[in-house]
C-alpha cells in the first residue's frame, strides 16, 4: 500500500508554535499581529454596540407590549364586564401578549449583559495589547540601536583604515627634488612620518577591535530578539487574541441561544400543549353559551330580588351593586358631610337604578360623582326594596331581643349569635356593609356621621317590623313605634361599634 504524500493543506497541519515561528520570520510580523489584535478588539466593541441597540429595541417593544395589553384589558373589563366566553378568551389573549412583553424585557436584559461583557472584554484586550506592544517596541529598539552602533563602529574602522593607508603611502614615498609647485609645501622628517603611521595604525586597530566587539553584541542582540523576545511577544499577543476569540464566540453562542429561547417562547404563546396559546384560546369561544348567558342577564333583575338569588352571581356572595356604590363612597366621599343622611335627587337615583337594572358597564358616571348623595340614595333604595330585609324578617324578633339586653357585653354576644345563624348570602352582605360603614364612621371628624347617626339611618332601612308592612308599623301606637325604631338603631349601632369582634376572622 502506497502513502499519498500529496495531501491537501489543512488548518490542523500547522501547530501554534509553527505559526509563531512563521510570524517571527516574517518581516513586519509583529506589527501585523498587533493590527490583528487591534481589529479583533474593535470587533468586540462593534458587536457590543449592536447588542446594546438590540436590547434597547427589545426592551422598548416589551414595555410597550405590556403597557398596551394591560391598558386594553382594563378598558375591556370596564366596558364589557359581562362578555361571556369571548371576553374571557380575549382577556386571556391579552395576558399572553403581556407575557410576551415580559419575555422580551427579560431577553433584552440578557443581551444587554452580553453587550456589557463584550465591551469590558474589548477594553481589557486593548489594555493587554498596549502592554505587549510596549514590550515589543522596546525589544525592537534594542535591535535597531545595536544595528546603528554597529554601523557607526564599522564606519569608524573604515575611516581609520583609510587614514592609516594614507600615512603608509606618504612614508614610503622617496625624496625628490623640490619643484616650483612644492616650494611652499611643508615637509616632515622620516621620524615624524613614522610616528604618524604608527598612530594611525593604533587608531585603526582600536576601531577594528571596537567594530568586532560591537558586531558580537549585535549578533547576540539579534539572536535574543528573534529567538526569545520576539517569539514571546508574539505568543503573548496570540494568547490575548485567542482569549478575545473564545470570549466573543461564547457571547455570540449565548446570544444565539437566548434569541432562540425567546422565539420558542413566542411560539408557545401562539400554540402550546396546555391549550393556553392563542390558537388554543380561540377554540374556547362558545357563541351559543354566550347567547344563553346574554338572555339570562337580560331577564335578571337586582332590585326587589332576594339576596340568595343575587349572591349566585358573585363569588364572595356580595351583590355587585353594594360593592360598586361602597367603593365609590370610599374613594371619593368619606369626608363628605352628612354622607348617607342627605338625600339625593330622585330622578338621578332612578336613572342610576335603571342603568344597574340593565347591566350598564358603567352605572355610576362621572356626573354622578358630582353629587355622591345620588349614589348613596340608590344603595339605600336597593336595600329597602329587598323582599326580605338584610336583617331577615324571620330573625327580626331575635335581633330586637338581643338589643334590649342591658349589659354591653351580653348584648354583643347575643347579636353575634343571631348573626352567625344568618344564611351565607345575608351574612356576607351584612359583613361587607358593616365593614364599609365602619370606615365611614372612622371619618366622623370630617363627615359628622358617627355610629349613632349611621345606625339611625340604616336601622329602618335594613330592618322591618314582624309584619313586614311599613303602613302597619306606622299605625301602631307612636310610643311603641318610636321604641321599636330605637331598638332597630341599637342593633346597627352595636354591630358598628363592635365590628371587629362580631365579624372576627375565621
């Protein structure tokens, strides 16, 4: 079997030391490698600049995406609170977009870190390059200075050699008859000529010795430079350049992986195995179910409807009208003087009632906020029109008996016992309302509505006589009617003053 020695050149056929040797033998090799390191260092800075700009774009995109998704979801919730499966899917799709935005912000932070690392790498490479360059220039100067000294000593030897030659030639000339031309020429004795020749010979020998000495030094300097200093400088430069290349490759690989991961997450946002991607979410839209829910809502009333029926529409069993009105009062009117005592305008109250009854997404408008008493008026109206009051008719007598107890502690325990026997709907609604009124009375310094004043207003609103007829109640003897009203107020006042104890956290 023959061996083919004509194999093509491959990069692996050269070892690092071979490359260093080639660069050392190449004229201007040091400066060429310095330029390469400089170029690679600048390359890291250029890539860092790109990644920084890319990070800025991704972060801006991500933040804008999150912002528009959140704002759209908030506006949609306010405008379409009962939009069925379509609304649920749309809100979920907006949440997906919000997640995409957050993922892009995270991606931006990652590539921004890579950009900073590359920028720092570029600075370090440039710093090391300068240090090695200074050393290389120092050794180059030693060689250059040595060559210059050799050239000077050579010139000095050649000059002294010529001078000695002239002295020898002059001494060896035979004396001749002076001519007119040489009449005024000074003549030296043979002894003087011999001395001149000897002096020139000594100067030539000294110059020759100096030249040979400098020649040895120059040869040694060249040897040290090309065999030791230059290879070391080139190796150091290559090590710096290798560090730059390895780090650059690592950062680009990291960027590529992070980018791929970001694209994968975007793909999962479009479609994933859990059905929470955009494609999967769209399949959850059920127009038939939405029509059924729409008809149910259209036929549903909230005024004059039992609490149990309204509680079915809320997870916490607290009717929406109570939460909406109480929230508005707490946001805008806790310091309003006479809150809940001053009546609103009947026409405005009826208009708000109409909007609640017809599932208006914004039943309380900006205009209604100009007179908060219209909002409190519609809430009191809703309580008055409950078929069975918040304090149920079946428990009416028990509440009054508990209010009659003379001892404060016993009265609180009695009311706590009766309240705990209420249905879930009545209990949850009563707790929410009393929590709200407790906040209102905590501002009595400003609104002049303490527990006693609020109890007077809500006693009759939240309770009715055993007969359940307001007309029959008025027909009762005045003294009896007044006493009953006082007991009703006593019930509410005791609950307000002991709210934390009666509705303790379970």
